[in-house]
C-alpha cells in the first residue's frame, strides 16, 4: 500500500486513463485559504505533477473521457468548475 499526504481537505478523485493521471480535489483550510487546489498526481508514485488553484473550493470530481474535461462541484458556492485536463 502507498500513502502520501497531498493537501488539506482531500475530497474526491477522477481518473484519466488517456492522460495516465489521477486528479484530486482539495478544499484546503476552510478558515485560512480562499478556494482550493486541484492536484494532478502520478498514479504509481502519488507524486504531484501539477497543481491548479481554484478560487472556489472543489469537492465532487468527475472527468469526461471523450473530451478530457474535468468537472468539479463547488458545493459552498453553488457552482461548477470545468478544467481542460489536456493542458
């Protein structure tokens, strides 16, 4: 088993087979941080390969495999964020 600390408030993940990447939505600290961070992880080593700051806190996560669009639910703000996983 492999475990690695990534960020505060790790919530939900989406797997991209095409990009061979595991995407993780983190809400960070509710009191200290504005927004959250979406991390792209190496699925074998769980190392962070990319970090994308989001002004809204991302919670739920899914990916459209055909378009490689990541979708994150921003529950606190009643919003949805879309991120192009290819870029």
